[in-house]
């Protein structure tokens, strides 16, 4: 390669001429920021369900979840799981991809509905072969806590049953 061209490339690289600053997140990318933090999660009966750490990733364009379930009454460890959450501008919706330690995978889509983040899965086969749709809503509370209400429907959304109801309180 031409030595003068190499020198020009080196000079330009040193000035940042080739550096591209990523675009800042759009306001919609912050719709789920109320879930950020280190949380202790309890059931409606105040029993510890587990802990969850939610952090911003990819320059604020997404959220990363790190769930650790509480030890079970029989002494077995609770399940764990991870999710990536982001607003997808091509689909104009929020998306979550969850994988749990038991091998459960969920793909959810949705967005803000009356101040709640509501994400729903497509209907899919459950482990027992029935068709199931999952819907999870995260509601920010005035005191800074968050409610996560996970529901399932086995009749194409006609009726819903609670699969999990968690109260998120910031760790002290």
C-alpha cells in the first residue's frame, strides 16, 4: 500500500474521522426504565420469591434481566433466568426474549398500556401439549416498587389465570 495513503489513514483515524457516535436512545427506549435496579421480589403473601437485577445495556437501548429464584421449601435452589428487552423500531413494539434455567423460552411483544408495560407471547404449545398464551404486565407504583403480574390463557385469551404475582422492592 502507498506509504502516503497509510499516513493519511493514520492521521484521519487519530482525529476520529472514522469514529461514529451511536445515536442516543429515543424516548420510547426509556419506557421500561422504571424496572431498572436491584430488587427483592416477594409474593402477595410476602414470601421471598427471589431477587432480580435489571440493568441498562447497549447504550441505554435495552434492558438486561438477571433473575435468581429463592431456595425452595424442600431446600432445592430456585430457578434462574435471563432476559433481553428492547424497543424494536422496525416492529414499533417492545420485545423480550427470556430463557430460564429449566429450559423455558419466552418471546414477548407489546408496549406501554395505561402506564404499564404489557408484553404478550404468541400462542404456543406448553410442556403438557396444551396451547398457551402468556401475558406479563409490569406496573410502576408511586412508592418506587413494581408489580409483575404474569398470566396465562389456555383458551386463546378468553380467560386468564395468574402464573406469578410479584412485588418488586428496591434492595436496601
